[in-house]
């Protein structure tokens, strides 16, 4: 006898509906699974047989063939256990096959028949809704996660017997109720606040700009200047997540098996800070069965790379694609998987191996060769993709001893949110949502400058040696600065401030060269901006 039930699998972070066909034929006892199953799927026959018997049902003593379709896609994971078990019971006549086919069924089985949780439930629930199924049967632990999908009945299942009784209309299962709005009210408050950071007004301003436009930021300074402290407080000033962003991020965490316990949605922007010993696969994802890496776990949030030159150069170079494309593609012989990676990069580094090259109070002990070797670990093309470069000097005694609290994160966040709303309105009909995501076509349309600003940019290109990419970065930053000021047009002041945030594009004469490039347009104003 033949039966058919439906289940799901995850490809990347998206769900795909699959058929589980079970045929029971007369012959010597055998259990064969076809359709490119991985080892975890082939092993399901032992779990399925024990679960069926231990729940009091008869296991067919015949030839059983299970086909997982579409057959050209490799199947991995343990979520096929429950649909295979119900398919066997349907083919045996225990279940009405037509009723089982109305639902998408997911779940791993214990030997005693309990249904255990697994990864990727949210993606499969979204796929079930898109395919028009009546509902979805999932392990009880995964039910809140799936229930955030509107207009889809999610039935929590504890055992195989629960599923059988429900499909035979012998037992009612109450659909899981989960309010997405309630999940957003559970956002955790951060203890880290910018009011605790003494001085560093220049760096704080750069962080405000980075948060408002989702620009990448690189901080350079001696040890103890507060680079890590500033980065740890950056999540406190970025805008709250929208519902669509929360769904995207939750899909990534669900697939990776890292969804926080008792949380249906990831409602707080992620902050990922991997150690510098991380591998390629750990950073961008990969493995024999590809999994999301740190860049995807930071999707819609922040990726913080401390001590940037300490990372392997080959590992850093793989950041180029996600920084440009906001996604990372992992190619294998049998498939190509794309994971989202729309993160804000915050990086920190010392100017030299000892860290005191730019410190006026401590002597640098590094040779020119050591300094060149150290800084060359971060390639020019990678630095070029980082919008904001800011120098973070050591804090002066007066700033520390002052004792007055600095501006709180809440006040900075208020300005950032206003600027973010301006950008959302500006790009409402486009696929981008922030100034950092603008391409050359968008820059021409939204970053037009007047004659004075154009002259400043021309001198910067000629005297500072800016590349074409750096030129576009300056325009993006200037657009964000104008948004923070609530102004529709980009003015000379906005361009002047934007230029100073490209410090690593300058040659050794640093600020003096910036002054020479822009001084004809107001020496007093430039000096004030460059403080």
C-alpha cells in the first residue's frame, strides 16, 4: 500500500516542502530510504521502528520503501523521523492518508515515541504557509517559533500517539498561540551605556554616524584608549529591529540551532565578536553540511572584530563579498547556498605591534619593517570597503577626573532613529533601507552636491589620493551627516566632516594634508571639525 505525507527541509535559510512517499509491499522484511539521504536520515529507520513499537502500534513485517522527493536534493537532519513514521502508519491503514496529507509534519523521534525539537522550524513554517497547507505539526518545543507566522495553524506534538490521535480525529490539539507584538516587548535592556565613556567625542560622533547610516567603522588607537569599550556600547544606539528584520534574523538563528530558549523571535539586534583564531568556515559559514557563519549570525546587527590584524589575512579577505553584497554564497559540488549577511562591521586595531606609534606620551619600539608587516595584514581593498576610519587616542586625565556623565546612549539613539526614518522614507520603494546600501545610481540621485562641496571633493581626490570607491564612501557619509542634521541637501560642512573619517586613505602627513585640501573653504571651520 502507498501513502504520501508532506514535510520540509532547509536549503540555506529557506524552507522547502518535500514529499515523503512510503510503499509497503509483500516481501522479505526490509527498510530502504531513497532520495539522497544523509547518514542522519538513513539512521531514522531504527528510531522510527522503535518509536512505533513503543507507542503500541504494529510495525509492518514487509518490504518498506521510503522515497524523499524531490530526489535530486540531498537530505540531512533528523526532522524526517515523524513524517516517515506517520507515512508508515498511513500505508499500514492505521491513519487515513488523506488527512495526513493536509499538514506539513516535522520532528525528530526518541526511541520511546517522544517528539524532540530540531533546527529550522520557522523557515519550514513559512514554506508551509506559502504552499497553502492547512497547518503544521511540530514538536512542542518548536511550536512558539513556528506560531509567529500569521494565518497558519501550528499544532504542538509531544508523542507519535498525539499525532496519530489528532489525525484520526480522536483528540483535539489546541493551536499554539504566540503574539509577535508580545515578543518585541521582551527586548532586553543593555547595561552598557555611552554615558560611562569619558572623552572620545570624535569617536562617539563617528559611531553615531555609523549607527544612523549602517556604515562600517574602523577604530585605530593605542591599547587602553577605549576602542573595545566603545564597540560594546554601539548596539545601544542602533535603531530597534523591524518585524521583517526580526523574522530574517530568527531564521538564521533557527537554522543554526542558536535560537535563545523560550524566545520565539530574535528581537534584539545581534552583536557578534568572534576571536581572532576563527577559521574561514567559522566566519562566513561552510562545512560538509553548510551552516551559517558569524557574518550571517550578525545579520541585521553588528560584527565586531577586535585586534583586526591578528586575524589571518586569508580569513579577512573573505569579508569582501559580504561587505559588498550583504550576503555570502557557499558553493559545493552538489549545491550553492546563499546566507544573508547584512551586518555593520565595527573593527578595532592598534597602529603598530606595540600599539604606541600614535601615542605622544609613550615611545613606539617597533621598527619600520615590523610596522609595515603588521599593517599589511589588513589589505587596502578591505580597508577601502570600510566607510569610516577614526583615530581613538588615549583619554586625557581631565576627561577621566571630570566625573561628569557623558551623553547617554538613549539621547544618541533618539537622533539615530530620526535619521533612520528619513532613510526608510527615502528608500521606501527600493530594495535598500540605509545610506550604506546605496549603489552608484542611488548616489547620483540622492547625494548631489553644490559647487562648493564639489570643489572640496575635487581637492580631496587630488591631494589625498582618494580612490573612486573612497569618493563614493565620502558622499554616503555626508548624506548620513545631513540626515542627522535634518537637512535635505548635502552642504560643505557635511562633506568636510565626512572627509576626516577617511584617515587611512591619507598619506603620512595625515591631518595636515586634509587641512591643505579643504582650508580654502574656511580654516576656522575645518580646524573645528578636525579637533
